[in-house]
């Protein structure tokens, strides 16, 4: 199995970070494409090639990063027309894309069918009907998987997206009627299989296996009750990776030990050539990213030290604690300029007028000084893509991508006036 680095930035010197800050301005993001590629390969190796690895673009849609992953990843999970365009611009084959989302518009479905998206993961009867109409109008067939909202409420997932009433997928109890509907429209639909994405931030290998077993039960039902065959079985993913604890992430080895025999046994029960897919976002890219900001100001307030930086929730909402997390926790911070200074307990604030704009609360850091660079580790997933970039009108950060040791601009910094 490829070896994974806990922190791909530990060997970059203070001088190198400062040179990047001077060339590209602060704050900036830096992503290590080599680290992401190693993780993709590690998943594939762990399962001995039994599963394909798709990358969930929503975690980080940076064009430079997508281009860097193109020859490594098996495909992409996309969730909008914008991500479809970005994937095509990055050079991906439309057949290697899987499109999920509960409100795909007619324009998005049309673009998907025209470009030949490999799997439109249909989440409602309305969407199926719209695919049929669009495909017939174009004289094509829409390639679909059926996204199922399982009955199983999988407690192993920190953020649950299935197993209860939800906007995602077709309720497992309803699938037999929906399958009949699909069978009645096979002139316009090319049915590829099923898709279950039940949640995110799962650290428990047995929990993933439980979810997969419930998905395979659905596949058996599809095949026992209809002439449809599930060549593609998208198992979702949601492998956990902690932003707080450097060592905590889904144990791939343990997962493969438990899951490989399940997949092997299932594949052996029929002559259909199965394609098992994991679509992973956070697990692949979170570790690869660092967000770098400069200390602009320092003060003491009622006995507590505050260092205010030019980076904060407008670029890194997750680190300021309010994107999807139930509890606010400090991301791992590093003083990049003086790592050997005596440690001090302090707060690292962002520049906005919002009291939640704190990248670190009561953290211990080598004592920062004005002008120092502070790094937020594990910032590669749901960073800029999930942040309110126009809030308070600051420039967006440059996003840099390291590949084969070279650092290049993956997206330039842009002023607010560029968005008018
Ligand atoms: C359908 C789908 N696939 C994949 C992902 C990626 O999840 P994660 O970043 O937890 O791997 C998500 C996240 O919301 C999703 O909704």
C-alpha cells in the first residue's frame, strides 16, 4: 500500500512559505496533488483493484488540482452543471462522471445527456421523467443509476444523509414502483445500477461494511424483481478524516480486511461484471491542503492574547467552525515563520466583524509576531469551496498546487470587483 504522509507541508521551510506569500499575496491555499494521488492509490491498493475511486469535486473543485488528478482517479462525482463544466475543462471524459444532487435542473440534465455523463444518479421520479423527455428529444439514452435512500440509519456516519426522511435519493420502500417506471422507459434510459451515499465523516470500518451490505441487499432486490442489472454499484464513501487530530482517519487496512471478502463473495454470485465505486471527497483532499494567513495585528483583551490575521471565515469557514460540524473544534495550526519560538496560549482571529471568525481559540502556538505566517493544516477539503468569499469584500486567496515537487497557480486571487 502507498505510504501516506500525515503532513505533506512539514518539510517546506519558513523561507519557502515566505517566498510564496510574497509572490502570491496572503492569504493563500496550497494543495499537494501528490498527496491526493497517493491517497487515491492507497484506496485502490487496499482493495486490490476491486473498487474504483471517484473524487467528489465538491470537496475541492480547483482546476489545477482536478487536472493533476486526471490520470490517477477513475472518475469524478459531480453535483452541478458548474462542476460538470469544470470537469470537462479539466479534461475528464464525461463517461467517467457521476452526477448526484436532489435538484438537477432540466438544463443540467440536458447538458449531462448531451455530453454523455456516465451515470446520472436519479433521485426522484420527476428527474427520471425529465431524463426520458430530454433523451427522447435528443434521440439518445440517458445513462442513469438510481440513488437510494436506505432504510438503515447508519450511526457510524458523523453527518447522516440517508436512513431517514431526506431530500436525497428514492426511499428504499418505494423502489419497486420506481424500478417498474424505469423498465417502462428503457428506450430512453440506460440503467447502470444503484448509488447509495448515506453520509460523511465515518471513522468506523464496520459501519461502512454495514452500509455496503444494505446496498447489496438493494442490488439483489433490483435484480430479483426486474430484468435490470446493476453493473455499477456506487457505494458512496464518507471516509472520515479529522481536522483536529492529525492521526485520526478511516483505517483503510481495517476496512479492506472487513469489506474485501464481502465484495468478492457478492461479485462471485453472478456473471454480471460489477463495478464497485467509492466516491470520496474529504478523505482524499483534506490532508493535502494548508491555508496560510499573515498576522496583521496583536493585542491582549482581558488577559487573553489575540493575533488577528488576514485569513478567516471568508476563505476557511470550516476552520472557523461553522460548516457542517456539530461542535466547533480548532483545526491544527502552525506558526510557519518561527516554529521554534516558545509556545504561548492565544487566539487566532480573522479580519471580519463576526465574533465567530476565529481560526484558533485558546490554542498553543510558538509565540507569533506581527508579520508571521500562520498555517491551518488539513484545509484541502470544503475550504474555499464552502466559504462565503464575498463576505466583507476581501480578495479571494490564490490557490496553489504542488505536483511533482513544482508549485503552480491553480486559481489566481481575485478582487471583489471581479464578481460584479
Ligand atoms: C453524493 C455525495 N458523494 C460524495 C460526497 C463526499 O463526501 P466526503 O467528503 O465525506 O467524502 C458527498 C458529500 O456531501 C455527497 O453528497
